[in-house]
C-alpha cells in the first residue's frame, strides 16, 4: 500500500473562507485536534500576513506534537524570512513557497515574464532550503499553465531543493481525467525525486474527485481542509478523501495514517469555531450521512448492515448519543470523561469547566458527550472578559411587547438596562448595545440545538463587524435567550481584544 500524506490547510486556506477567521487560541485548539487526527502536516498559517498568523504558527510549532508544522510564504525574501522566524522553535517544520505560473496570472496580475517567474521560484526555494530541510513549492494556477513550462518550473525547483511540489488547481478548473494525466506527466518527468502533492479547489464540485484522480496517477500528498472549507467554494474535503481511500483501498491501493475515529469530533470542532455549519447531506460528516429514510433501505439494514452502509458510523467516531453524566457525577468522573474525549485542560480550565458542568447539570438531567464538548470548547475559546453578563430576565407573550432587563459588568462597574424589542433576542441585544455603547453591526445570528429534547443545550453563534474587523462569539445555555446574550457578549469581548 502506498502511503498518502495528509497536508491539512484548514488553518490557512480554510481560514480564507468568508467569515471563518480564527483567533490564536482557536487555531491552537484546532491544531491539537489535527494532531489527534494524525494528519502529517499542518499548514498553520501565512506568517507574513498578520501578527495573529505569525503567533499562531509559532505557538503551534512549539506546543503541538506530532505533525510537521508549515507556514505559507510568497516567493519573496521577506516572506520566507518571516516564515522561518515563526517556525524556528518547531522541531518539525516546513516552508511552503509559491509563485504563479499561468500566463493569465503572470501577464495581468504580476506583470512578470515566464523567465522571471522561474528565476524567482528557484531563488526562493534555494533561500528556504538554506533555512529548513523541508521545502514545498507550488506553481500557483498550475492547471491553467502551459504544460511544458509547468514541467520546466517543477524540474527546476526540485533541483533547487524542493522536496515536495504541490500542484494547485487554484480556481477549481480542472477535471479528473485531465488532472490525472497532468500528474502522470509530472511523475514521468521527476520520478521519485520529490513528493507530488495536489491542492484542489471545489468551484465545479470536483475537488475530491480531482484529488483522487491525482492519487491514482502518482500523487503522494493531498492538501485538504476539515469539512472542505476554504476560499470561495472551498477545498478538497479531508474526511471525504480519507474515507474514499479507506473504503476503496481495493481500487487505490493507498492509505493514510489518519485516525478516522477522530473525524466527527474534528468536524464538529471546526464547525463550532468557524461558525460554518456542515450541510445536512454532506458526505461523511453531514447530519444525514447515516440516516436511512426509505423503507426498503431500512429493511435491508435490519437484515444486514452492509446492504446499504459502506462505512460503519463508529469508524468515523460517530457514536449513538450516549448518556455520560448527570447531576451526581463528581470531579473525577468528569475529568476522566474529558480525557477520554481527547481534551487536555489546564487546572484552571478544568475547574472552570467543572463549575459550568455543575450549573448545566442543575438545568438538564442527562448530559451527553456533545454537551460536554460544547461546554469545554466554549470555555476554552473565550476571550478575556471585559464585559460579562450578571443577570437577564425577559417577559414576552402573544399580546405583550417583548422586554428584556439586562445586568452587566463592564470592567469594574455594573450597569443595568431595560429595553423593548421585536422579539426577546432583539430586546436583549438592544439592552446590551445600550449598556456598552456598541457601534458594531450584527452580520450573522445562528442558533442550533446540541442534542434533542426540550432541555437541550442551545448554541448561538453571532458574527459582529466593526471598522472592518469581523469576530464571532459563541454562547451555550439551556435557555436560548441567555445563550444569545452570552454569544453577543463573547463577540464584544473578542472585538475589544482585536481593537486593542
Ligand atoms: O489555491 C492555491 O493556489 C493556493 C496556493 C497558495 C497553494 O492556496
Ligand atoms: Zn488554495
């Protein structure tokens, strides 16, 4: 079996999804889970693009064990030096540098000749090789580049020291058979002198199919993102490509090192942190991916699972919702369960989570794994609290204008305010805005229930924008209005940090 490396770019290309930006703490949290998932390489960011990206790369490189940690860099000296600065402390590190090669990009965007693009690419790979052992080069817009020139660039950068050449379908333009042929031509040209990687975008819905065609024709690395998030229509979905290889190993004769039992947990974490919900019919991780509606299918399944199921739900970590804890569970049981769920918390985070768990257990009789995951990831991702909610009471009814009374702490001072609104959330938000004198605009408001039942934990995600800064806040509570207030206040705290 050929081993296919999984290069995860959720924290870089995935973060380029509109509205998906993550703060440093959130990126470290996702990176830890990617390590549990056993991806081979984590592209942790684009070091020169922002101080936040730089810090995230630095922290992931220093704190997350296992995968190679990588920074993106344009084929420019200052980018490569910045990537190196961010990666210095990482025991396993890679610089990924890129330059466009298609005439469309060279003529209209960069205004450089093919010769100059080739010269810069080679020079920057050499510079990166002087700093790190592991260098990857991408000829951007490769699938719209004239093939003989593309091959010339690839051969030259491999000679200059690139150990991986990544072939991006930057605009999601290629098709499986065409891309397969291209990868075969590259393989014929460079043999085993470098790993061939592929990076497919999903503009025509073909990212996974194109990546699989590339693997069948000699690619040894796939660049992908959790839930397929990414620029425009997204990137190749990690869970789909991994499960296709696993399910059809008879066809591909290739495998990955991914611990597939961590797929669902990773998908949920990324969805929670980015605020991008997974569509219900999404392959592998969609809510309906294992739901059989038709009577004929249900009949077959009851007789023999394999009649209609090609993947066992437990292989991707999907458990039938289990009752795990309740009001009487103690600190030890709580700690042990969190450990089993893969969380590693500091003493302070553990105490904080336990306190929140006890409060939840007073409101909700049965607490499931999903509730614990929400509770813990919510408290881990929380920004330092300049604003906090002390109390909230509401009245509303069929013939009554909704009214909210909000009491909040702002720094060291306490304020309260009553407001009316079109609905309970509207009244609550009006009161919060009046207290903090917020100038931000509400861009998105989403509600979801974590488990079934009328006492389910409701989770609210709020996206706020102020002066071009976009932040997301999360809040969870059995009372959906309280969850909405917490989410809004969390976003305000994030805005305050970002503005500072
Ligand atoms: O899509 C693309 O071309 C990229 C490169 C930077 C690899 O993301
Ligand atoms: Zn991309």
